[in-house]
């Protein structure tokens, strides 16, 4: 099938200093040269004529100054820098041209129209990176890391993505595949050439290798994926409590802007409000919810039901109470319903005079040290920095090693779980002395699952899903 030549604007929309249009494919250089007119350092007349010098042949990876023109009318569209990157030394491993122009949307679209007239096709989302993968420039884990860099919410997320794009996860998966292939080759040799295998197969040794070199390593990767997914997606923290305890004020202090409406009227927040911030390098998605209480009106009830949805998906709950109000049955009931989660108890409004401080933490809330407690005044910003530090400490003390940059994403995790399931079946088969032919089938299934991660064995519809996350131009 003939490979088309594609083009797209590679810089964000809007006005700016520099805009980039990228072209990739077999005709990229010819099409690029059909609209580019170089300006010689000693003579500007070449460009203004609209004719391309017949002797101009750009060297790879050199920047050339000139004009982009409409090939039909010879009208100058913009002055640009023009660079050619010849295959395979380019992002896509194809011939690539980049045109660096002024970043106005009108001029960029005019250049793109001129290229379309010469035969390019507008690139699909992620098509440049997809071609890089299909042309062997990178494996699928590295391709996915490109969009992770673009979407990174923190420096730690960037570190993880850069480790992945550098091939760290690729090497880990290839190492697992190598061990698995070695075991599979040994077993298949015993099946096909039983007379040539020295002695009996050491089944205990095979089981030990499966446990130590494969099953244990894959379990570690799966656990790391589950524990550190928040570094990509954000730690989900939900502020929960009764009406008018200061939840919205706490949110505004944590994100350092007025995001939630703050009044003395109970029930002001009737829907969820969500925003993001970074604490100690950890990205946080913070949600303020409606006050949970008995006998709500119809609208409040909808907000409370939505609050419970967010509570169920939270990594950490900030259970907020009013220091000026005594413990109520509603406090006890609400805490009982959320105590299975990781909870930070936030006693707000400590700025009240001592004689007005009435809230005391009941003994059953201590949970043998499971729950942390902090006293703050959101109104006067007292203790808020301590609360941020406690949030970071809670995240980092939950068995997480945020210094480890090899963290599989959700797709990788599913494939690792498939591989683990097949390895478990193979291990059981060896223990139960089932025929090696059946053990071999399970090992091959595990190998296929690992190959899905790096892209050696991947279905086109999965590729479509992966690259649909990309922007046009990447």
C-alpha cells in the first residue's frame, strides 16, 4: 500500500512567536521545496520572484531562511525557517520537513492550504508517533510516553515518562520475555526431541525460575502500577463533612485561589467542585462536595448522592468538622461509613476563642493510629501548610516509592495480569505433572501478553485507541 505524505500544525493554536508545520512521508521534501523559496545571504532577489532556484538542494538538519509561497499564484505567505530531516534520522524514520513560521493561526492555515494543494494529507491525531512506532523508531511503550510527557501534571510524572521514552520499561519487558523464551525453548525441546535432552527435566528448577524470575517480577510491576498511578492521573482527594464546616474555604486555601463559594449559609455547595494542585511534587485532584446531613431537600439530596460517588473513588478523604460545634450523631454516622478509606480528620475554625471550642475527637476515631488529625483555621490560613505536608506524607508513606520511574500504565497492567494468569496456569501444570504440551500453551499465552505491551503483538483497534489520545501534529 502506498504511504501517503502527511502534514499538520505541530504547535498549539493561538497567537505566538513561532509556529511549526511538520511534513512526513515519501514526498515530504519534494512538496516542501515546491512552496519554499530560499533567500541567499548575499541576495534577496531569489525569493521575491517566486521561483525556486533549480540548484537548491537542502542538506539534512540545516536551517534555511526563506519564504513560503503559494505555488500557483507565487504570492508570498510568510518568511520562515525551513529544515529537512532525511530518513531514517527523523522522528518518524521517514523524510521529514519542518517549516517554522510566525505563529498566527491565519498564516499557519495558509501555509497548510498551500501544502495540501501540492499533495499532502492532514495527519490524524498521533499519526506522526504512530508512524515512528510502525517504522521501528520506538516501541509502543515509548510511543505512549510521548503523550504522557505532554499531559504530565508534575515533574515526577515527567521523570516517569522520560524513563519510559528512554526505553527503561521496554528493557524490563524484554528481559521478562527473554527468560520466558528460554524456559519455553527448553520445554519444547523436551517435547520435540526427548532423546536429546540430558536426563529428566528438573521441574522444581523450572517452577523456581517461574516464581523468582517471572511471577515475582510481574507482581512487583502490577503493584507499582496500582500504587503509583496517581503520579500520572493525580491523587484523588475529596473534602467531606457536614454543611457549613468550612470545606469550601479549605479547598480555596489548598489550591490558593477562590474556586468555591464561601458563605455562612449551610448548603451553599450543592454540586461537586474540582481543581488540581501540586504538593511536594505529587499532583492532586481535589474535590469539594456537598455537606452530608439528614433531612436534605431535593436538590441537596442530589448533591449528597454525588458526594458519595466521589468518596467511593477517593484515595484520601479530608473529613472536616467544626471546632466550635460538639460531636453529633451525624458526625459519628458519617465517620463510620468512611472509616474503611484513608482519612485525614481536619478540625477547622480553631481561630475561635477557647471557650467556644467544643469539638472533641471520640476515642473510636483514633483507629489505632490509622487516621491522622490536624487542626487548622482556613479563615486565617493557620495550619494549611501543615495540612499540605500531611497530605504529601500520607501519599508517600502508603508503600509508594515515587523515586522509581518504571511504572506501567493501565494498559500495561492489564497485559501483565494476563501474562501472570497464564504463568500461574503453567506453574500449576508443572506441579501437577500435566503434559508439557499444555504447559507450553500457557507459556506462549503469557509471551503473547507481554508482547502486547511493547507492541510486537498488538491489534489495530488497540493501536487506534492508543493514538487517539494524541493531538494532531504529534
